[in-house]
C-alpha cells in the first residue's frame, strides 16, 4: 500500500493568513531596501559636505582582489626591462591663450 502524505485543509483562514504573511514579508523587504538606500544617500551627502568643508577631494575606495594584485605584480610581456633606456626627442609645446 502506498502512503500518501496529506495536508490538512487550509481553508479561508489559512489562505488569508498566508496572504498576510507574504504581504508582511514584502513590506519588510521594501522597508529594508528603502532604509539601506537612504543610509547610502546620507553617507554620500555627509562625505561630500565634509569634502567641501575641508577642501579635500574625497578618495575613491577601490575593492581589489588579492588575485588581481598578484597579476599586477607580474611584469607584462611587452613591457621593457628595467635596464632598458628609451630615447625620446623632447620638444616644448607652446600654449596658446584659450578662446572662450
């Protein structure tokens, strides 16, 4: 004989309760998203105001993987060796006044 797992009948009360639980979770998710967005905007405004008051340009935080650092530490195949000298004929470029 095969055993069947049967669920108890949900009924109208269970359906309404499930709908309310889904709605509450959706609202909680939206509140979390909105609060994270507002926190990010406040942090951005605070950093920009601080930069304006101190006269310093805000620094950009770059998240770099350790693997990328190791790749960057290796010399490129096309880069000249450290002992090589590259000769360049330098010339001065006269600057013209800007026309606005």
